[in-house]
C-alpha cells in the first residue's frame, strides 16, 4: 500500500508542475464481479469545458457524477485540478471497453485513453442475499439517524381566527439540513373540508431558499401555497400532511482504494425520510348582524364597484348593455350576481360573467357582469337602485357603495320592432312578459287531412330515443374498452404528457435556471420512455433504454442521441457549474427526438 501511495504522489507532483494541460481517466478496479460497484474518475489539471462522457451503455450508473476540485502550490507553481467521478456496476459478465472522454481546455481538445473492464460471474446467491440485507439494514440505520430536527415540515396560517368568507393564506414548507433530492407528498392538494380554496398560481414550481433557525442553516422548499375561504362557522380542522422526502448526505463508508484515500470518499447516499406536520385549527366567526344590508351580496374583502351603460339613448325594444365591475381583494368568485331593481317596463336576462383573478400575494382582481336589458316602453328613466355592499374584515364593518344615477332615454320604436311587443294595447300594460297578446299575421294554418299522429315521422320520432340509447351504450362500452388498458392509454398519451413537461422546462430556460431546466428535460425523457414502452422507473437504465428502442425499430442514430441527451442532463444536474452548452439547442433536440420516435414507431 505504501508503495502505491509513493508512486501516486510522484505522479501527482509531476502533474502539478506540468506546463501543458493533462486529462486522464482512472478506474478503482479493472476486474469486478457482476453487480459490484466501482469508480471511474476523470481528472484535468487546469480548467476545462464541454466535458463529454464515454459510452457507458453496458453499465448502470449507481451514483454521480460527483465533482471535486483541488489546488496546490509546489516551488511557487500553483496548479488546479478538477475530478469528476462516477460509481457504476455491470449486470452481466464479459470484457467491456470504456472509450475516451473528451474535454476542451483553452484551444485544445483533450481525450483520455480507453481501458478495459473485466466482469466475472457473481458470488453465490446466499452471499448476495446477505450483502443486500446488510445494505438494507445500513440504509434503515442511516434513516433512523436523521432526527426530526434534521428534516421536518411546517404548516403556516396567516390567521387562526377569521370571519366566514374571509381570505386566509395556508402554506407548507419543507426544512432539511441535507440537500433535498425529491419529495412525494401524500394528498397534498386536499379538499379542505369547510373551506373553498384557490391555489397559488406558482404552486408546483418549487422554489428553494436557505433559512437559519437557532444557528442552524436549513434548505427550505416552499412546497404548496393556497388561499382558503371558510364556508361555515365554528372550529374547523385542517388535517396534517405526510411527506416522504429523499435527502442526500455524505456517505459514512470507509475508503475502498487509493484514489478515495487521497481525494476522500467523495460518495453520497440518498436516504428516504417520512415526516408529518402538525394539524391546524381555525376559529371561524359568523358575520355580524349589526348594520347588515337587507340584500347582502356575500362579498368579504376590500372592493371597489363600477356600473355603466354602453349608451344613454335607445329605441323601445332595442337592447342595451349594463356592465357592472367589482374589483379588489377577497372572495370575488363567491359573490352572487347582483339583483337588478329595474323599472317595470324593462326586461333583463341572466348576466354573462367574466373574471380576471390573480393569486400572487392573495386572491385579487376583478369580476364583470354584463346584463342585457331591453326597455319596452318609451320615456325617460333613471337607474339608481343598483348599489353594491360587502363586509370589510379588516375594519369589521359593512360597506355600502351606491351606484351613480344612470339616465336612459327610450324613444318610440320603429315599425319593425313594434311587431315584437306592443307596449300598451286595450289599456293593458305588459309587465315582465306576464301577458302575451294575440298573435296576428301569417298563422301558417294546415289542411284538415294533414295529421302528424300515426304518421311515419311520428313513429320514427318514437323510435329515435331507443336508437340513441342503444348507440349511447355502444359508445360507452367502446370508451371503457379503450381506456381499460392503462398501459395502452399511457402509450397513446406519452408524447402529449412529455410536451406538457417540456413547457415547464421552457420556462426554466427562459429564466436561465440551468439546474432546474436539465432536471425537467431529464424527467420528461424518462416519463416519455417509461410510458411509451411500459418500462418501470427501476428499469430505466441506459442499457435497457437502448435495447428497448432498437427492439421497437427505432434507428440507432436516434437511440444514441437519446442516450447522449440523458448523459448531458444527468451531468448538468449534478455538476451545473461545468455546463456551458446551449439550452435552446438541448430543448429543440429533445422535441425533435420525441417526434422522431413517434414517426419511426408508426412506420
């Protein structure tokens, strides 16, 4: 062992004082058994960019890539080196050649020398079972070592006491002393019984920060934000959520070779931790009856109100539009349409409702009601009984906003519109369409012998519901049959779901979030391949992916491009500082790859 250390130190001393950049590949073992994890490391002295991995299709990546940097000074000469290491293993025996890796350093393109790995038959099954049991026991031991002070989730309520209909903010935050790799919430988007809720528009776009609590720094992940509006009074409970969180921490295993002894183990382990937040209770108070308006709109918040007519002069029996806009912050989407107190000769219809709601910093925006009203009698009218009221929770009082006086001049209708309704006839006045007058003009009378009943059309119409019912049953059965095969459904919708995932990646690309961008590209490709070819997450190794693509008739160039993109994303995910590629090119290549696979499968 001492001899190996001396030889390596002599090599390192020569490497540090070298005048030209050097790029080498090292392997911890040249002979391994099936399933045994070993390490390959690529080291460059100086700076480098556009690192390209060798083809590792015959191996499974166990961990990595992991990046480490070192700097040394020997006889006044300063040298810097960067090492990228990957832990891999083989699934079957044989001799495999790992090709060259490439990197750009200055104006030079450097490459490593290929080397051969011999994989021999694995040990007897009982030994493997014991090893796996020990590994599982170690993982459970590591998970038990993570306490509630290391990883926990907190629930935050802006208020624990509120009025019925008042807006309160609920958020869940995940705290961890270790790097957060993934988390799987159970029923995070809850029904929130007793509340109407509106999710924050940014929910699902997880933003990470750091926070110091009692002198300890935590990674903080803002997992979920929503705004609640209580629909009943009393004490309402909000059930806790349970999260399975995966964190990455430094491995506690001992160095296994000379490389790990000199550079440190450089290994990390991913540990699953199950955490649960505390339940919350909200005290909901009923709205006060003091000074409560007779026709309370149900609005709770802080609002403004505007009413306007599109014109002030119309002819009788012509339509005019009344536009009412309510703006502000509160339960806008729960406000009932206002009841119009119009003159007796005015006819109105249910309003067309449009809203412009925002959830950034709370539910706010505007909601507009467009009422179509028709005056049936000429004259001068004033619309002034269209006020709006709401409850201001901050001031704990009702606010009434009167509407302005809106004058409308109704002229005599022309001959064409007069045929619709005659305002006054024989001293009888029409009120809210309660009385209809005798129809005049062409009555479209039929001859006596024209009988509909017992005709062919009559019997056809009688049979029509039965035919429609039978066709409906056939359609439903066909639909159920088409969707009963979950795997087939996923295969049909794989490309569509992948494109939705790529929309998120495009947003990260526009904001230059490289780490999040490559993570979304990687997730999109894994999700698409898994759904399209019915592959589980466990089998999504690059070797399996290549075999599956080629077996389905996918061209080898397309399959290699898929593996190259996966390698690029994985490297960028774990070593973002070394990535200098064009994000737009990676995004476009991913879309083209998915389209090519769809076309080649159809052929």
